[in-house]
C-alpha cells in the first residue's frame, strides 16, 4: 500500500534514528518519482530528517534552515501527509514545537512522527523487527557512525565521478 522506501524511511526514523539514511532512502525515491519538484511532500519528509540530523549534532542554524523548509513543504502538502498515513495537524504542531526548541538552542531529543494508519504502523513494526531494530528507541548519542555519518562515509565514488566530469569538461573546453 505504501512505497517500500517510505516504510524504510519511517523504520530508520523510529528504529535506529539514522536520519542520514532516512534522507538517502527518500531522496532516491523522490528522484525516481517526482524529481525536480521542490514542493513535493517527499522533500518535506527528507528535510524533517535532515533537520533532526543537524539538531542532534548541535548545528542549530542548519537545523533551523531545513526545518523551516520542511514546515513549508508539509503545509503545502497537508493532504499528501494524510494519504501517507500521518496525522497532518499533529505533525505540523510537532514541527513547530521543534522549531521553538531549535530557536532556543535546546538540545536534541528523539521524537516520533504521528502515524495514524494502523496498517502502516504494523508494516513499520514488522519491517523494524526484520532489520533487527527496536521501534521508538531513543537516539544513541554515543554512536558516532550515525551521529556524524556525513563526515565518516566513504565518498570515493562521488569524488571519482566529480573528477571524471571535470576531466571531461576540460577535454571539451580545449
């Protein structure tokens, strides 16, 4: 009923709190299904995870900037949120609460997205178990591999591709 990528996003959001993985999963899905639409509800959900990632790392300016964009996308896509099994009014209230926390530079705390569709919740719980995760656990603030994932990940493929394009561009400029 729901895209697997969306279920995986929710599982990581509530299971291991790997917000970077949430971003990666949903960004790939968005690019395949609604690429270029910056007002897509997928973008709003991606930005919620990115904001949580920044907030947890005490990057308050990054958390604030991305959360503002997330709120705008979610407000524009209220009807889509409901179709995705989320309680849109509760979610928007939660995001505004997080915005106040970030503005006041309060430290990150784990939070849950308000899932109102019991079938979606059951699918998430089942998938969470399959992945060996526990639903609604608190973020493990000692796990640097998740907390600082963007700085610790292997970027060799991205760098190689960037260099290949640069070399190609130089060849065509000559």
